[in-house]
C-alpha cells in the first residue's frame, strides 16, 4: 500500500546565480538525474527548492542538494560527479527499500496520459524511472516496447535527454533483408514499425518526421552502435533476443552519463542461426544481480492485446513445454 508523498521545502545559501546554474546543470540535467535515481520530484525557483516523494528519498535528496551546492564553491559539477555522489549516498539501496510503496507512475505526453495496466507494467515503469539500464522480457503484446517508447517521449519532452535512439539487430524473422532496397538502415526501417507507430501516436507524424530530420530521433541498426558513447540519450534496443552475446556486451557498454537504456525482447522467439546463443538470454544470467540494472519479466497474463492473443501464447507455451511423458497416464490410473 502506498503512503502519502511528503513535501519538503529547502532554501540554499549563500545566494549565487553562477553556483545555482552549476548545481542544476545544463537544462536542469543534474536535477533530473537526482529525480530519476531517488524517485522524487524536484522543483525550484532560484535557491528555493521543493522536494516531493517518499520520506527517506526526500531526506536523502535534501542532503545531496546541500552537499552538492557546497561543492559548487570549488568545482564544476558534471553528470559523472552527480552519479558518484548518488552512489556514495546509498541511493540504490534506498530505492530497493521503498520498492512497492512508490506512488503510481503516470507517463505524460502531449497526446494524453499513459498508465500501467497491471502490477508488472507498474513495476516496469518504476524500474525505468530508477535505473539507467532496464530489461523488459516477455511475449508480444505485454506493453514492454510501448511503455519504453512512452518513457522515452516523456524524457525528451521534459528535456531530461537530448535525443532518442531506436535500435534493432539486423536479423530477419524468416525473411531476407538482402532483397530489400536501400542501405542497411533503410532495409531495417520496416522492422522498427512498432516503435514508429508508438511515436506517431504520442507525438504526431509531423513532429516525429521533423525530429528524425534533425537527428533528435535516430533509428539505427545495432551494428551502427559500435565505437559510440551515448550521453544524455534515451536508447531502446528492441528484439534484443536476436543479439549475439558480443553484440549485447557492445551495446551495453555504449551507455554514457545522463542516459537511460531499455532493452526489450522475447527469448521464446529467437531468430538467430541454430546453435547461436542469444545475447539477451546470456545477459539475464550474467547481469541479474548487478546494481543499477533492472529486469522485468512478463508472461501471458500480462498481454494487453485481444484476449485471443493471451490464449495463443498459452497454447504455444503448452506445446513447447509439454508435461513429462507418463504424467497424464498416472493421473488417469
């Protein structure tokens, strides 16, 4: 059961506009970084701050703001410095402690409010708010990609990130990319249609087109990520079950400061060559207990499409995972 959020008013001193700008960061990116990690809301007018959230998180937020403002007298703050201050403060442990008591996460876009359907989706949204790297694993129709796009749009529109990247491995689901016209990015474009559809719904066709032209929204095959470091970005890797272990490691190590990554996939629908290990499956095993990385697992009961889709997923699960031979005969006997 969630508790009523607490409000705390804070006045920093001495008054110094240069130090205030240093504390807040460009486009308030330092404040947004604190908000995401602590799960609180921070508003300010000059050196007057208001913090809203769970009591332990609000108290920690107050201490961090005071300490960081003191630091501005002697150094220029960076996202890296904020990240280290959060780590040293024990913020990650605090987020785990208050899990399950956080208020409902509602995604605000210009086209309306987007709410989670069910406990698993709510947990997924909380995870994306709190963590820099998030995995959403489960069957089609569970909302894992749609909600990731919603979070990305909100982050972009509130200036928490400067750009949005949509990434997909160049693996065909039984088709052949080679016969499609254009370069690799153009060949893979049709396979990103679910991401485009969600963007069009939340931002409108014209705005999405303009943002793509300005490279604020970038659509790229996974291979194009090699050698890049992505700061102040929201990155969505879709169909991650079709990454190799090497590709997954390469992608995860591209994440820079001020960035959030969401990796979505369904480990029951791997299109890699037979015998090739899925990078998503391996990542689940390797990273399960790494601090700052979240995993949300969806199942057939989380499907929010047509009721038949849930039954289809259940039927395939039963076919692919039959009961041990003889189990039914013993029951009849």
